[in-house]
C-alpha cells in the first residue's frame, strides 16, 4: 500500500464525513439562527429556549435524512471492501 492509496482513502473518508454531517449541521444552524433572532427581538434570554429547538431539529433531520445517510455510508463501506485487494499489495 503506497501513500497515494492512503491519501485517496483519507480524502474519501473526509468527504463522506462532510456529506453525513451536513444535513444535521445545516438544520441546527438555521434553527439556531431563527431562535437567536426571536430572542433578540423579544429580549427573552432563556438558555433552554436556545437548545431544545436545535436538538429537536437535529433529531428530525436524522429521521428525515436517515435513509440517505445510510446509503452514503453503505456506498463508502462497499467501495472500501471492493478495493481491499489493492490495500494488501
């Protein structure tokens, strides 16, 4: 196994990680922004008001994007197993 294969696997792993985390981070960011704007306009500074909607949004995005997330990680894993013989050489 040479350095090019290791770098390619690391790049694919980083891209897969970014793809898997993007929906949850995006929804958390949007809900956090909306809650912050709401808190700024109403001057309510309650910490639970900031956290609970973000947690619900992230869990909801996991439920909605779950099948897609599973297919992305399965494709990555299958590519790793299919190319296993190139790693051993």
